[in-house]
C-alpha cells in the first residue's frame, strides 16, 4: 500500500500553505503521497490508512484536525506556526528534519484520552475541555456536581472547567488549574470565579462519570466544547461527562514533556544538560 500523509493547515494562511506545499514536494520526491488541506476541509478527505498527519499551525489548528482523528490509528505531528504551541512543539525550521526522522522510525507515539459529553439534545467528544459557564447574563450561575453518583458540591460561580491533561495547559491553566502530566489519567475540575474562595481545583479519576446539573441563574447557560462547539442549556439541564475516545501524537524519541513546559512557560533553565 502506498504511504499516505495528510498535511493540515490553518485556513487563509499563505505562509502555512507555502510551507505545506514545500513539505508535499519534499515527500513526493521520496515517492510518498500527500495531500494539503485546511482544517475546515480536512473531514472531506479520506483519512483512513494515513501513516501520519502533519499539522502546521498552532494548538487550535491541531485541535480542529485531531477532532477528525479521534479513535483512529493515525498519529499527529504538530509543527509550530502559532504562539505557545504545547501540542505543536516542533519548531518550523526543524520540519523536514523531524518528518524524515519519524519516517525512518525515530518517533514515539503517545496516546491521550478524550472526554465525551452528553446533554439535553447533544453529544460530543473533546480533546481539551468541557466548559459550563454563564452566557450573556452578568450574574453568577448555580449548579451542582456529582462524581460516580456521589454529591461533590453546590456552587455559585461564573462556571466550571473539566479538562483532560492535554487541556490542563489551556483555559484550565488560565483559570488557576494544575498542570497535569499527560500520563496521568485524571480530569482537572476547575471552578471559574467561585463565590466561595474555598472552592479550589480538584483532580478526579478519569474513569469516574461526572454529572453537572444547572440549578438557577439569570438567562441561559453556555456549554463550550474545546472552544469549537457551543450549546445553550436551560435551568434544570443535566450534562454527563465521561472518559471516551483517544487520539495519538508522535514525537521524536528524545522528547521531554518537562523541557516543553520549561521552554514554553519560561521556567528557569539552570540545568542545561538535557536541552
């Protein structure tokens, strides 16, 4: 079977398109079939039996692309053309060198779990987070949370973030949540501006089912999924979140999660030996 590689880019980005075509030409010289697509159109392509999906962009581009590859066997390589790039950590200048090494078998695949959310009339799988929050109303909302059928709290807040370890460096981090190593199978529960300051973030086992029940508030409540899907809930609505699905990233064998944190978050670099 001919080796096929997908190249996903941010829409309306001439620089990303230029570099993607450069990679496509480089692959063609090596008798490797490749296609280039914006992440908006990636779902129109045949994504079965892809050896690799290369994403040129930021973490948002990778998230959009990975949403089409949940539960597939295709690993994703992120090439950073964005800002921080926790998922797209390979520097753009290393693109060809990294792809060559991976095709030569020098890559390691890392599988990460997703979350599955169900609500009144909807269902979705997410990679980063499920966020329950007040919509346009200026006042706090009230909701309660159950974990594995056990009551946890009744909370007045602007909302709640439920994030995977992958999402722990996204919105969850901005809201004061912990950074969670991707090898941990845990869900980060982070209140957004809680009325009681004693309501702090908590990690719970990813295998425990979570239920959120909207109790009261002024106006509608918003459910945001990876910042890409959006649903409006009414008071009395219930959202069920559980571990569901997975996707795969591929990195070079010398990849270090701690080095990524150190470089992206500008932590102290006193020890240079592993850089």
